[in-house]
């Protein structure tokens, strides 16, 4: 199973990568939505984990592009420090499957990834 993590916080990427790799997943990580789109066009991912607030292309734009332009069905988990109801609702309206607010535990991300991949 291949996972793409889109996050501009280096330490956050390392923590998520470490946990998911120890769970047996292949994990690629990029720091912005533009790079994520490039990676998605080159590789078939089983799940996407994305932040909202990032340089160039943010998470909302990325989710919209994946769902409405590329028409991909891969599960999308949002990780964000935005915990207000409007942001959460917007992410789900655009097509996110799950939303985790920061700070969070890598174990929580792992459990949510497993849950979404089982549903596929």
C-alpha cells in the first residue's frame, strides 16, 4: 500500500513517515500541493494525507483537484491546525474522508489509515 503525505512541517512528516513505514506502508512525502499533484500524476496512491495550510497549492485546492478534476477515489485524510467548524465542513464538502486536528498522535493517524483502507 502506498501513501502520499503532504505536509510542510518537516518534523511532522518524519513522525508520520516513521509510524506508517513501521506499519508496513510505502510512504512518499512532499511539502506542498504542487509537488503532490506531480506525484499523484506519476504514481497510484492508496491514500492521501494532507495539511490544509501549505505554500503554493493548499489542502482545500488539492482535495478539489483530486476529486473534481482528476476524479480519483483514493481516501483523503486531512491533518490541520484549523479546528474551526467551517474548515472541517469545507474539507468534507470537497471530498475528504477524515479530518484530524493538530496536535495528534502518529498512532491515531495509523489507526485512521487502516480503517479507511479496510473500507476500500
